C-alpha cells in the first residue's frame, strides 16, 4: 500500500495545535497550546480551559470561512431507544 503524502497534509480548514502538558495536578492539567500556523500561543490552567480555547479557535476559523458553527440544543437532538 502506497503512502499518499497529500492525505497526511492538513486541509485549509483543518486546525492543528501543539499541546504541551506541563503539570498534572488535582485531576486536571496545566500547560500551553500553540496554533501550528504560528499565529497564537496561550497558557491553559485546566482541561476545561483547554477545551474552551480549542472551541474558540474552531469558531474563529468557521467565521473566517463565512460559516456558522452552531451547536445543537437538547431539543434538536434525536432520541435513540
């Protein structure tokens, strides 16, 4: 099976991060997150804060593409039984 280098390349809309966990304490983690395009770097103090930083980056990328990044509310979710 051939290795397709184009397949491994990030697409224009893909976001890539370098996450460095420096400490794990009190069931959480602290560290830094760096956007691979080099435009930004930030410190996070918890896994929740890391999640918020990634979510903000996704929203910014969607806005730049002219898309809306809406999350479904509970009332829109399908119930599977």
